[in-house]
C-alpha cells in the first residue's frame, strides 16, 4: 500500500547511512517524482540531479519541469547535460553509460545517489538478463546498494530504496498527493526489449504467478551465490598481486595462469565488478584470456571489456579505463606552484621543494632526447621510457617539463627522472581513476 512507502524507504536508509550529500536521480517520471516527494515529506535533506540526455524533442521541457518541481519542494537541483554514444551497445546502453559517468563526475566521497527503480523494474531486469544468458551475478539483478566509483578519488554509494515496492504503490501515492510527472513517449515503444516485456509478457505471467515476489526471492538467492563467488574472486585477486597503477590496476599473469580457467573468469568478473564496470558476456571473458595468454611477449594487446580495457604488459594483466584522445601539439605554461591539469585525465603536481619558475610543459612529439642525471650521455626518450617500464599506452602522455627559455631538452620527464642538477625529486604525475561506471 502507498501508506507503507515512508516506512519502507526509512528502513533502507537506516541500513545505509550517508556520510555526505544525498542526491536523487530525478528524471521527472513517476518513480523519481515519488521518491523525491517522499524524502522531502520525511524531512530529509536531499539534492536532485537531472540528467539531460538530449535524445527527445521534449528534453528541454523535461528539464524545466524538473526545475519547477524541485523549486516547489524546496530541493536544490543540478542539471548535467551529457553526450550519448551509441557505437558500443546501442542507444539504451549509451544513455546508461552517459548517466553513470555524470553521477561519477558530480558526486564526491561519501555521497549517495538514490535511484527510483522499484520491484517491477527488478522483474524486468531479471528476465532480460535471463534471456541474454546471464550468470549468477547478472541474475542477482539490481542490488539495493553498491559502491559507485568516482571520477576523482573516493567512492560514493548507489542506493535503490524502492525495490521493495511495486509500480501500483507508486501510482497510488502520486495520485493521493496530487503529483505531476512526465511520461516519456519512448516507454510505449515495444521495439525496446524492456517495454516489450512490460507490455506483452509480464501481464500474462502475473495472471498465473506472483511474479514480483518470486523474482525477488530468486534474485536474492542468486545474489548470495554471486557474493560467494565474489569472495573467492577477492581471494584470488590478492593472490595474483592486484595493485593500483598510474592508470588503472594490474595483476600478475603468471599467478593468474596457474588458476583453473573457471577461476580466471571469476577473478575477471570480480575485478570488473569492484571497478564499477559492466558484466561482460562469457565470450568476452574468453577473448580477454585468450589474447593475454597467447600474445607474443613483445606485443601489447588491448581488449574492450565491460566498458574498460584489458591490456598486457611485462607479464601483468592491466585493467584500465579507456584513454581519451589527446593532442601532442599543445604547450602549457606553468609556474610550478600549482597542480597542472593535463588533457586526458592526468595531472602534474609539484612538491613543496619544487622551485617556482617559468616552465613549459608538453607531451611527446617524436624524436626527443633526454639526459637523465647520472648518465654519461643523452638517449632517445623512447628508449628511456622503455627502460623505466612505463606502460606503452602512457608514453605519449608523459609530461615533459622544460625551462621556458629553452625547450630543446627537458629538465624533467614526469616523475620518472630529472635531467638538471639541483632539481629536487618533488614532482608527482598522477591520473584519477575514472572507471566510467556502467552498471546495473
């Protein structure tokens, strides 16, 4: 019943206390409107986050509606416009990727993002994944709560406090409170798989079985089985020397290869899940394992998997975010007293001892030479980066620091080595972990 919703939501929130800001993913539809109204009626401080996908001719109207409703409820609202890419997975998957990327960029450490998926959505998700041949983790469907990796440091939490309710309860609540909401015209398009299930399949199933209750029970059992597999995956990840890298993470290939193949796949699933990635199809895992296992020692294969990229280098398997394109022709003037943000997600940070001065920073353009301290002569930068074991995919992104008065040879190459006497070892070249999170 609609009157039970405040108690239901209150219990979920009490199980998942928030150390930061509570955000509500607010589309303006029925579900998120009810959730936002419920939280304000319960006297909880929240902020609304509206994602403008730009996919509908009505998108600007939806934004104005959400801004108006938020003002009426006295809730601060933030609007994020996103670019939806459909090349990998189609429109629905592209919109989901863009939405979760916006969440990761907007939230900070300790925040929560509350989404309004309910029990009927859970049934649809379960059946869609069953029809796509998902395993235990996928059939565990949507979790009530899970970590959300951020674009910067730290983690937020994704929370779904309405999974124990059905759409009919939300409709009753909305009508009783006189709420207005948006009807997305795409929800009537039965060419979309989820809409087909909702309109054609689930009504017939519900005539004979209590589908929502049965699916909730099955999904709970499968999620418990998936958690056990996750526990095993965490043990295997530790045994394979999982470590944070400058860009992404890596594990030891030799230790991975000594595991049975089923545990190798389970390790990859657990690793992807912990990074906030999509769960890949079984054939994708087979491809990753085959390419990294069978690749020549001097090759650097890269396989897209779960929205991330699996790479091999020097007997380690890396899992990294996709690298955004950068241009090598730009120069950046820098005084050496602030963090310099670099294209592609990198940053050059000076330590307290780094001297303030007039510097130029640039990426490799080809043909550079450098003379590290302690070497008798200069060498090509390409050879020096190989010697230092810098991953090949980062070699065109290492910041080269020059004196502005002369840009013939660098005085420092990232935080790898210095080329001028008297300079302190006080630079840090870092990347933020931007998994881009695509999730259930």
